[in-house]
C-alpha cells in the first residue's frame, strides 16, 4: 500500500479543526487529533512542527475557506452578508476558531491572506462609494466591519440569546440581508 502524505496531512488538519474549535489551543490534545485522523502524534510534528503550528495551519485553512467561498459583491452587500451567515451556520468551527484566535493569541501577527482580503474589500467598497454604487455615510472600512458583524450575529450569539430569540435557521440569512440592506438605506 502506497502512503499518501497529502491525504494524511488533510486528515490531520480536519481533525485539528474539530479539536481546536471545541477546546482551543490550550485545551486541544494532539493525541486526540492523531487518533481522530487515524494517524499518530509523530505525523503531526512531522507535517506541522508543533501543536501551535498545527493551530496556525487549521486557522489558515478556515481563512482560505471563507475568502474563497464568499467573494465580496459590492452590487449586493446584503446577499454577500447572507452568504457569509449561511457559511457560518453550516460551518460553526469558523467562528469558534476565530474566537479562540482572539482569546488565546491576541498579540499574534494576523494571517496575511486575511489582512490582504480585508484591505482588498475595503478598496472595492471605497471604489463603489466613489462611483455612487454604495452610500458613503460610513467610511469603507467601517461599512465592511458593520456588514461582517451583522453577518456573524447568529454564529456568535450565546446559547441563552439563541434560546430566547426564536428565529428559524432558515430565516437567519434573510434577516441578515434585510439588516444590511437597511444599513445601506435600501
């Protein structure tokens, strides 16, 4: 049987994402990650170097997923926000990983792809504002921040809030799109 290094690496990343999103960096255990991936701890260190570097790789995979699967559409910011909300609902590990990153690594250098993506989006929004496609009531960076936070509202809500505010999962993205539309004065 031929060994498939890429498949092993992918399984380790998937298992790490599950583990880190549930327990954070400090609480995650490499033995559980290795077992879940059908591998061993030595492979984690071989492919990633350390538990911290494995977290970095898992976090970067989340960033890649979000950036590649939800491109910004300045002509439809409500739809963009709704697509993000649907992605967060479908993949709760995304927001959990972002929370662990903020909690356990507040002073780390940001992921370059994420920073580049945010800057690109701000530039696109600024151009759309200059062209009259989007209102300029808020600076481009502020507008993007508001849109992103509205998109994540359900994914970041506490269980108590989610229990008290009864909104069907199928309606969440629609409410996000409506809120962003109202933010834009539509």
